[in-house]
C-alpha cells in the first residue's frame, strides 16, 4: 500500500467518522432523551403556576374549541384564516402552523380584501419566525388589534403576531408560550456560521419587540427554554412584558 493510498483511506475514514458524529448530534437534538431519558415534561394541558411554567411543546394543536374558529377537523398544518366578527367589528381568525410563505399569502389576501379587519384572533403552535414578524409588521401598520379567546393557544413564533396588535387582549383561559427558535440553523454548516445566523435572528426579534412596544426581556424567557419545551406566561407576566394592553377577562 502506497503512502498516498494510506492518506486517502485515512481521509475517507475521517469523513465517515465526522458524518457519524453529525448524524448522532441530529438524533440527540431531535430526541434528547434517547440515551439519557429523564422525567417526562407535563403536557400543555397541565395547569401552570408561578415557578412551574415549563411544559412539553406540542408541534401541532389537535383541537380547536374556541368560538370564531373553524369548528371541524384539526388545526391546519399551515396558517389559515376565516372571516368573523368581534363585537360587531370585522375580524379574521388565524389558526394553524405559521408555515414558510405564510406572510406572503396573508399579505396578498389583505391587499385583495375589500373589508379591512379590525381584529385578528390567534390560535397557533407557531412556526416560521420570519413570517410571524412580517405578518406582525403589517398588522401594526394597518392599526389592527389582536385577541386571544378562552381555549386558544399562541406558542413559539405566534406571540410575535400577538405583539403586533395596537390593542392586545388575552383571556385568562388562553395559553401564550415562548421558547428558543432555530432561525434555520443546520448541523451541516460550520459552527461559526450557525452562531452568526442565530445572533442575527435574535437581534431582529429584539428590534421587533422594541418596535411593537413590548419589553425585549421577553426574549430572555424564550432563550432560557429549550426548543422541545414551552414556557407558559402567566397573566401578570403578559402585563409586565407589555404583551397585553388590556386586563384579561
């Protein structure tokens, strides 16, 4: 075996080992309890109290009990909206995952709509941060209020849409939760590039919260909560972070 052959085999072996490490890292990231299972996090339905607010993050919301939302079938797998009314005011009920491209679709709908909504109701497990911010900026520019009724949930990226309302009202029986966002980073890019993407994404979120009049310290609660969990905000925290502008019903 020549020296060149040995070097090529060594490089090939190194590449295989690195690929294995990347795959193992992805597996642990997606299933962190696989090798060292810990206590199971309570579900979102378990009541929260001060100091006990972290719950398992549901990737999808399986039911839709709130009035003003579509009553048949599960919550949509991509963002959908339905025309409704709130105290005689024209409104839109937004529900489902905030998919990539949701902002483009929603803004096109608003541009083509003859009736401008005055209120947006929310029920979403979150999704694309960039789309949530784009939707939020349009709601604020149009002077639209946001509202969460009893039984609804607004998680992950969804609270950024909630924050956009000129008036922001959340029922005591609604759930608002935050956690870490991925901002599209991948284990298959160099670490310094992934860190740079995360920093840019967090900076944009902080700028957005300040722009909406919400305390940017809300982002600290998100950054402290792993992406597989969700930190449920208590009514007093919603008020402290200025995520609500009206007392809950």
